[in-house]
């Protein structure tokens, strides 16, 4: 008996006692599932199971209902009833097609590995030429190299396009209008300090000098702190 959480391997139970116990335990579950399927999907369902040693089979929901379902299936045209059935020839054709697809995939993978090995040997210096290789291998190697080169060129172009805006010089700045001054006050030393002469009036304080430069457009209109 399988432990809890362990998956049961679906195969014939060799022990006869275990086989009968499993049938006795699981057959009511199958009947319950058939009933649920019929109710949930609103379809006719029947179940017929023969138990070893019993003369009469287990029939659900009733022999009459099971006979109606079987009769309905038998009344189908031959094409509809046999369209899902495969004879041995069709089965072998499908199996052969699946094997061919698997073989093609394996051959393609093997060819890719062989081409990569040739390229690695050439890049490592272990191969000097391709004269000893079959023509199909040489052609495949050339095609692979062309694909790699195209990928590298596309990547370089992408990097250059992304880096182009950062390498461009900054746009030229707009010219700034500087106020023109017709004449600047003449400053000359007088008695150990600087005094400004303008229209014969002397300026003895820093505030007055700053105001003069503000009026001329040289300084911003801010009053400087009086120097000690």
C-alpha cells in the first residue's frame, strides 16, 4: 500500500489480494465520479464494470440507461464512430513522423555543436584551414560567421547611436547684452586714499561710490556693507 503523499505507480497489481482490495475500494469512487460528470455537464453517462468472479457486471445508473447510451453509440454512422480509431498502419505512420521530428532536432543540434567546435579550434589556433572539412560544413561555418558579423555590426551601430548625443558639442550660448557706458568716473589717489572726481564733486563714502557704479550699470543695485 502506498504511503501518504507518495504517488502510486499505475501498473497491474501482481498481488491478487491487493488487486481485489483496490478494486473494492476504487470502484465506488469511479461510480461517484461518473455521477458527478453526468450532473455537472448534463450529458448521458454510463458505467459498466466486470468484477472477477461475478456473473453480472456493475452497471450505473441502471441497465436500461446504460443500454440506451450503448445503443446511441452503436447507431452512429461508421465514419463518426471510427474517426478516432487508428489501424496499425495509421499508428505506425504517426509514430514514424514523431521519430523523424526528433531525429531532425537531434541532427540540427549536432550540426550546431560541430560548427561551434570548428570555430573554436580556428580561433584558438588549432586549425589553420578548412580544406579537410566537407563542403556542407564549410558552407555552414561561413554562414555562421556572417551571422555573427552582422550581429556585431548591428550592436556597434546601436552603441554609436546611443553615444552620439553625448559626444556632440554643447549648443552655442546666446549673446548677453552688456550695457555700454559712455564714460567711467576717473578715480585717482588723493591724500592717501581714493576719491572719485565727477563734475567737480568729490565722493567721500563707499555707499556714494557704489551708487555711482550702479547708476552707470556696472554693479547690481545692492548697498555694500560699510567697511570698518
